C-alpha cells in the first residue's frame, strides 16, 4: 500500500480518487472531476469538484 493510500480517509474508495485515476492515465475522467474544483487534497495537493474524489480533502474558497 502506498503512503498516500495509508493516509486516505476513505481507503475503501481509494482506487476512485483523482490520484489513482491519474496513475491509470484516465485524463478525461480526471478532467471531468476537476473542471470546477472546490476541494484540495492535503496529501497530493490535487484539487477536485467533490470531496469524495480526494484522499484527504478540505474545501477552499474560490476567487
């Protein structure tokens, strides 16, 4: 298990998170889940539209 997976708050769904989709080369899926980001992952610094797409998310304010 990778260090990111160990720090994942929802390890059962880890294979569906943005970091894993990027590793699998699913760029269209990643683009669809990051086109209106409002959450940031504290593990990998990736942003996403929904918190459930990240390992360790928190909301951020859009400017």
